[in-house]
């Protein structure tokens, strides 16, 4: 049972002041439960389809990541509109319920001996829709549950929960792969989503944005795009995130091939590498949670962008499992730090009336476009050494970062961080 008194005492320090707010705390507990399930499912689902495939297994792993991420092209637009039109708590609850049913369906299909590749792909698509909704809803909701001065810490902790659960989720299932049936892992994940639903339903704070009455979904969605693309800060951060996700964060579809073909570590190796990404994420999340200085946020943004490339290079050249584990820890540190700083920057300048839609646009550029990178990585891994694929992406992103340092707005962000005026007007 969670010791709430202990949580409150810990929240008084600089590490986690956001957790002093009850509704934020409920949201965060639900977020941790749901994301633990999501990461455990990701590791298990990849290993499941890798073994179901009779040929080209890495291509099938890439395919399951592709269909899981395809909804991020369209669904975030709908999710952003819903998060600004309806209570964000209810939108988040609905998304968790759909993810719960996804885990339940996979478990029952395996139990009955009827699981096929097309089942995995279809259910991955459904869960991808749900995840696109709940990621948009939770980032929009968080800003409604804490005062403005606590916003950087609130989003640091959201991202801490998101990435650190890569440790708790795969960490629990790593020793179980090959010991118990995969069906029990999926059913356990469904239970975790149920816990997430329970905590989210405890939130009392009303949380809606503003949509123009008499205007439909398309008009209100496009208003978000118009705002983002006319805002130099939002535009710069989102495009850097897009390159980061496509070139270096899509490494996950390569892990089964790296584990099985290069390291001879099997499904356990996949889970352990996911877990070590989570360990790195947890470490950096604790380190950056107290960060408040605007300039420091910008410098961490730049440093973690560079280290992201270096972490992928280390994993690419890893000859043994210990070196691969070190590489994934570095990846966890860098990727989490970069994405957390990006989220803080975006949410700090986003007006609340558009927060859901701006978040959705962010997720489209981060997750939607990354879908094709997952698939391409998987296809290439059946023909080439996955290490070379990792290396190419890492070098390409490093080049993007170096070039952006000479572009006025990114250069100012790297040095000055968040603009002085939160919710600044475009330009």
C-alpha cells in the first residue's frame, strides 16, 4: 500500500513538489501503473511476434511497432480536440480502459491457442490508438493540477514516470520470459491498467480547454497547427524532437535482432535492455526534477541531444551484453533528458486553451513519423547488421544538432532555454 504520508513529506523538498498536490499525485500514480503495463507489453509483444514469425522475424517486429505507432499520425489530432473539449480525466480513463482490453485480449488468445500474427498486429493498432489518446490527455491534464511555478517539475515527473517505468515494467517480466507463459504477462498488464483507471478516477479538478463553438473538429485542429507553425519556439523544439525520434529513439525495433543474433541473449536480453533504458531514465529523471533555471533547461536540452547519439553508437558497437547494457543505460539517460526538456519547453509556452491540440501536434511529430522508422529499421535488420543501422541514425542526428546550433531560434533555446514569457504569442 502506498504510504501517502511519506509521499507528502518527500514532496516538500525540491525533488517532487508537484506530488504535494493531491490530484496531480493521483494522476501520477495512475500514469506509473499504466506505463508500467505499456512498456511490459511492448517488450513482450515484440518477443511474441519475433517467435510467431516463420521468416523475416525482424521485419515482423518492425511491423508491430509500425502499426502501433501509425495511429499517432491521426489520433492525436482527435485526442487533442477531445482534451480541449471534454474533461481530460474522462478522456484519460477511456484510453486506459481500451489498453486494459488490449492486454486482456492478447492473454486470452494465447490461453486458447488461437493467437496469430494478424491478431497481434490488429491489437497493437488498437492499443496504439489508446496510447496516442492517453499521452495527449495526460500531458494536457498535468498543467491543470499544479500552479504555474511547479510546471517544470510536474512535466519532469510525468516524463520520469513515462521513462522510468521502462525499468519497472520490463524489469518485472525479464526473469519471467521463458519461465511462465506470455499469456500471464499480458493478463497482469491488464490488471495494471485497471489500477491506472482507479487512480485517475480519484481526480477531482475540472480540466477542459476551449474550442470555438460552432466550429468542427477539423477547424479546431487546424487552429492548433497554425499556432504551432507560426511560433518560432514551438516550431523549433517540435522539429528537433521529430529528428530525435526518427533517427535515434526508434532503436527499440532493433533490440530483438541485437539480442538474438549478436548477443545470443534471447527474449530475456530484450527485456533486460528495455529495463536498463528504464534505469537510465530513472537516474536522469531524479537528477533533472529540481531544475528550474530557464538557461539550464536549454543547456540540458543540448547536452542530452548529443549524448543521445553517443548512446546509440555505444549500443551499435557493443560486442557483449554488459557493454550493450551500458549503452542502453546511456540511451535511457539521454533520451529521457532530451524529451523531458522538450516537453517542459513546449508546455511552458503553450496557452491552456490550446494545450490539448498543441500536445497532439507534438505527439504526431514525435510518435507518428517514428512509426515508419520502426518499420524501416526492422526490414533493414533482416538484411544488414543492426549495429550499422543504429550507427547511421546516430551520426545523422548528431549532424542535425550541430547544424541547428547555427540557426537563430534553436541556438537561443540551447543557451537561454524557455522564453521569459510563458504562453508567449507567436513569433
